[in-house]
């Protein structure tokens, strides 16, 4: 594990998990990781076990999501949201 709930990661490879994994995480938790690789390299994400809460107390919720953003020295290049 590289970070508990957010942080700056500079590594050749690794695994990011949510706190308390494989148990569920706390409601309302927000974690943000910044993953940096050298110029000319890329990041590949593989989700092995992804469970996003789709409801809270029986009501639909859009609070659970994974967002991937790609930045370079000129700014945002790409953004994608998984819900």
C-alpha cells in the first residue's frame, strides 16, 4: 500500500487501496492521490475490486466516484469520472 487516504505518489508500480480495505470505508470520506511519472511514461489503472456505494439510506447518491485526471506542464489534458 502506498498511501492511506491520499497523498503524492512517485513510484514505478504499486497498489492503492481505501482505508480499512477490504472492509468498507467511512461515509463521506474523500481521498485524493496525485501520481507522478517521468515524462514519456504512462500510468495504467487496473481495478481489481471496485465497489462504489450507489445509495445512502435507500436514496440515490452521486457521492461515490473515481475521477482520473491527466495533467502535463500546460494543464489538464483529460478527465474521466467512474460512478
